[in-house]
């Protein structure tokens, strides 16, 4: 009997030592996020749901670090040949995930493709004109005019170099089969469910610590937080603000946050009745209790905006929005009365010349933090001053398509704009220059002002930072007075992680979720 017990003990010990390797979770990071990507082609997807994925697959020539300094990446060095020409020396020996070589021709292919399609990021980049091969590992990036923020634009996630072979192989379907040089390779995409990346074993730099990354779509914030608690995911994006305090107090979780570069706003169609009237836009701006929304809906997960740009952006101006258009429903009603809007039939909705004061409102749901709740709050506030806002919610891909149409059907839309390269030109030129009406550019508001055009043209071509600041200051003063936007909040980039996740650093840019140095204990 003693020998039998001894044998059983030995067997149990052996089994115990074998369990960890058999049962241990593989080295995978699972991220819960609210919305799926539209595409993984950087030419066609310029929103965060796609960029945070392909930013781990493709890589730009250079990077800008947290201190604003230029760091080499696929390019080991660069030279300013002239104000409109930068020469990049490409590292040798780097291969794409499909085994083909990275060289100057691949860089030219990437930029030519963006210029000729044209890519959605072309309007955000600046006056890019060409990529010219100097030799096998040297390429010049050329702009049509001198361009001050050129280096900042070269570091944007969209400019990551793609495999020419893969693009030619997959054609229009390349967005479902992205190939780059990054630390992770694309594995699979199940629409509206998950995207999976795996470690690039042949990465040219320091290899990723994770074997696999899964981006899982969980639209409802409450469900994401529950999935984090149960261990179904390791990281939650856009956490529920009301639950942050509880997670901060729980040693099993970590809350990582930093001030963001995105301003969430309600934008007006400047050419569509009745929001073509500045007094109507100004009245609507004064009807929205921004402070109340930030305090009661965002609950510490965002801050009141100071302008149309985030404070960390070069060229930022404090527009003093709380003084310019303070929350004042009574004054808002008075402005509408000055514009001829009165409630003649006592139904609570103002009218003029037989027309009701009705606006069509394109909302967002599940794309930005608490976006639907903010839209619904604004809708109620508009009604309080006699404005009937017809609010529509769609899936993000449908909303984005409607927003980019040349004939935007809405008076008001919801968007969170992030200045990816932290330079004012990226936002102000693309969104307020009259040459950039969507879908060519991103002037979804149809804002038009000759003086603003002049100021923005001068600012982007200047190499003098002090002059650029002065020009942007004046441009933002004009834009602010037009009440083209109602900025609602300036984002914080907040993530809740299982405490097993190590090495994660949130980036001020929502478009960058770099995971190479992240590990899971």
C-alpha cells in the first residue's frame, strides 16, 4: 500500500509540473474596442479603427518622439536638399512580410500610389508632388511649394511603406491583406468581430515581445468592461468613464492615460439652410452646456476644449470659447429672434416664413467616447431654445461615407478631429481652406473665407515658426467668430489594462497604438 501511495504521489508531482506549459495562455494580447476598421489600406482608411491596426504592420521612414524630435526608422538618415525637397537614405537589408525587399522603388511606389489615387491622406499631408528615386536606397520627397511641416507629415502613420508586390497581387482587396515591414504581420480579419496580427519573426529591429495581438470588436462600453473583468480581453479602449475610479482602486488592473490631440465637436454645414446663417450657428453654440457635458457625461475622461485644436498642437490658439459663446439659452433665443425666428404657433419650435427651424443632425455612436450620449444631450438642448434637431445614428462606416459625400445632406454632424502630426496645418488647411471641400479635402463644413485662405497659404509655405504662429492666430480668430464648430471636449487617451500587461505607453495620438514593446506576464 505504501508503494502504491508513493507511486501516486510521484505521478501527481509529474502532472503538476507538466500543467503550466500545457494550460498556460499563449503570449497573446486581446484588445477590446468599440468599432471595426473600414479597411487596412492606409490609402483608403484614415480613421483610428484602421490606423491603430496597420500602424503595427507598416512603418514610416521616420518617427517623431514624445519630445518632438525626429528619429530614424526605415530611413537611417535624411538631408534637407532644399525647402521643397528632402532626401532619405533607406536602411539596407529590410524585407516586407512577403519576403520582398524594401528599397527606394518601394518608397516611390507607396507615395506615387497616394498621389495618383489619390489617397485620403494626401490632403492631410500637404503639397506633396512626387517621390523621386536617386539610387537603390535613396529617395527624394518633393513638394510643389516650400512646406514648413514636411518632416512632421513624413512621420504620420498613413505614410507607412507598403509592399508593391502585395498591392499588385491583391488589387482592390489589398485592404484585407496588408503587407509592410512592421513588427507584426496580418493574419486574419473577421468583419465586425476581430482582426488578428502575429509576430514578425524576421523583423529588422528589436522583435515584438508578443506572439499575437487580437483586436476584438465590442461595441457596448459596459460589455467591454465586463470582458476585461472576466479575462476575455486584456485591454479595453474607450472605457466607461463612471467605472474608472473602481478600476484605479483595483490592483488587478492598470489605468493608463495621457492628454490627447483630438477635439470632439459638432460641425455645421455653412451653405445649407438654416445653418448658413451665422446667427443661427452662434445661437446653437450658446445653447450647448459644454461644461455640463464634460462633467456629467464624460466624468473626468475628457476636458473642456480651449479651441479647435488641442493645446499640444503647434499653432494652437486659446479661442476663449467659454467667453465668446458662453452657455446662455436666453441669449441664444434672442439671437434667433434677431434672425427672424419666432414661435408663432406656440408648438415650442421656432418658425420663419412658414418654415420650421429644423436641422438634420448626423450623429456618431460607438466611434468616440460617449458620442451618442453627447449627441442626444445636444439634441435636447437645441429643443430647449426652439430648434428641432432630427438626429440620425448609423454604423460608423455608413456615417463616415455620408460625411464624405460632396452633397452632404445634414446641417450638423459629429466628428472627433485629431491633428495627427501635431502641426496646425494638418487641421486648419484641410478643414477650413476653401479648396478643400470634401471629398477632395476635409472641409466638411463648407467654410469659405478669402482672408483665411490667404493666411493658411502663407503659413504652410513659411519656414519661420514665429511667423507661422502669428498667421495661425489670425486665421483661428476669424474661424472662431464664424461659430463653424461647437467643440465639446478635448480627449484624454485612456486605456484600462489587466495588470499582467506590461510596457504599454499611451500615445497622445489616438492613431498610434504601438505594441512592439508590450508584453503579457
